[in-house]
């Protein structure tokens, strides 16, 4: 199987990378992954991916250090082909050699995962979301148009629906909706580019819309995350301030402290959270088992109340 993917070093992308390895562990000699990511050289990107696999990837696969070094490390370089790429540049800044390698391959699945997730509302963020999420997606589609790809997978967001109420179908589009930030609207524009691109093409495509991604809940270590934004920014802020008080890493999570704090939240509302490993299992599973659908929401049936996860976070950091 040959896979190409953008964003392999990101939060969702890295877990998708681990899941692909997990599902193909008995036939890794047949697996080839073109990993497109930001780096000055293929060597630098390759080193980042190797470290990722040797640390978090090893744990995801349930391997000890010794098992990893014996069973997986020798073939990681053979499986993963690092390709420096920049979503903000024409032709993704690919070299002629790297482009030639991609053209020669018969790619089974092309996952476009990379995106800028910035929920701020200032002009600079609006510009960056447009360059990376919208124009970057168009550049990826331009690349796909000259490659041999069996199936294209776009990772969107449930929040591309904007400020909507009621039951929302996974293929729902309303460009007149209000959006909370430029990120949400940019992801809708990106999805529309994907839909338009494949409108008259025989190539299969899928659009997955996950809601707020949280740390792992299935694969170990449980709770693992590499992004401390969205709701994670709250405990990150508190841990930083707590450290200034206790001034000790050893006591950071064991010593209980009191901190004057005012939290503004709606007790009757919540946040729709989905574990990242659950999301990648749905994404990869739908593709590998040829699920007939095209559009998917990956969301929790019920939101986690603010009062609940807020309490859990405070307890976790004492």
C-alpha cells in the first residue's frame, strides 16, 4: 500500500501515521508513506519523523524500546519517505526529484491533514488561515491533479458548519452562516474547493469533519497530546502559574495549592470532545474498508459539560 499525507508531524497527522503502522504491522514491507511536511531538507524532516516514531509512535504501537529497535526501527526509513513541502508556496516548493518520485507512484490514499488551527480573530490570523488552509488546499489539489491517486481524503472540521443549531448532516453547507473566527470560515472554503475539484472526476474522495480533538483514550499512553491549545490552554496557563508558586517540578502535580481565580463559563453548556486515536481509527477504517459514504462528522453524541471537564482539569493539576 502506498500512502501520501500532509501534516504527518502534527497532532492528528502523527496519530494517523501511527495507526497506519499499527494496521499494517504484519506487512510493513509493502507499506510506503510519502510524508509531506515543513522542513528545510528531507534529512531534517526524516529525523523529525524518526524521533516521532521512536518515542510516541513506539508507545502507540505498544512496543518496548528494545522491541522497537529490533522490529521497527530498521524499516521505518524504508516505509517513510520525507518530502519537504510548504503549503504557502507554489507547487508546495517541491523539488523536481521529489515531484518525480510522487508522479511515479500509484498512491492508494492521499490524506490532506495539514492546516492552521488558530482560533483568534485578528487580521494576521485571517491572512494566515487563507494562505495555509484555503490556498494551501488548492495547491495540494493542483498536485493531486498530476499524480496517480486512487482516493483523496480531506480532513476538515465540524465547525465549518458555523453557528448552526439542530441536527446537521455531515455534507451540510451554508455559506451564509456566521462564523466564530477566520479558522472556521477558511475550513469551509477549503472543503468547497475539494468538492468542486472532484465534482466531475472519477476519483473517490472523502471529507471528515472532526469536532474538538483531545488526547488519546484507546491507545497508550492514555491522554497523550502534543497540542496545548483550545481547552488545554486552561490547565497549561494554570500549570505555568502554579510552577511560579511552588518553584519545583517534583511538587508541581503533588502539592495542592489555592489560587485566586475567576472562571467565566456556562454551566448548562459544554464542549464536544473526541479522542484523537478514535478519530484516526474512524478515518483510516472508513478508507481501508471502502465505506460507501463520502462525508463524515466525527463528533461525540453528547458534549462534555464545562463544569465537569473544568473540575477534572483542576483536580488533575491539584
